[in-house]
C-alpha cells in the first residue's frame, strides 16, 4: 500500500468531519434549521445508500475479514453502552459502602 492510501480519509469519514466543522461554526439558534436540512429523510437515505455501496466495494467484494471485526466491535460497543448504567450504579454503591 502507498502511504497516501493510509493517510487518506474515506468519504464517509470526510463527510462526518465536514458535518461537525459546519455544525461547530453555527450559532445555537441556527442549529435546528441546519439539522433539519442535513438530516432530512432524503439526505439520510442517500448517504446511507452511498455508504453501503462503498462498504460493499471496499470490504465485501474483496473478501476482507474486516466486516466480521466491525460486527464484533459494534456488538461489544452496544453491550458496553447497555450495561454501563447498572455498572455505574454498582460502583457508586460500593464507593458509599452500601454494597
């Protein structure tokens, strides 16, 4: 692989970075209109379709094992997010000696 390939951001990552930069440049009262424009059903559908096509070309068509790791990472993240409130309550109770 060429070093430029390793440092180049993928289109979805670049789009997310651009979205965050645009959002950061707004005043608070401008945020709802901006989000309504950017998060319309049409935009979300178009971006999701584009992402899935690029993902298929990059990982599925090449026979890469990366999708397996992506699913494992997603499951781990969701499990962590789901269990964290209970673990946090246990940690606080243990700290206060109520456990």
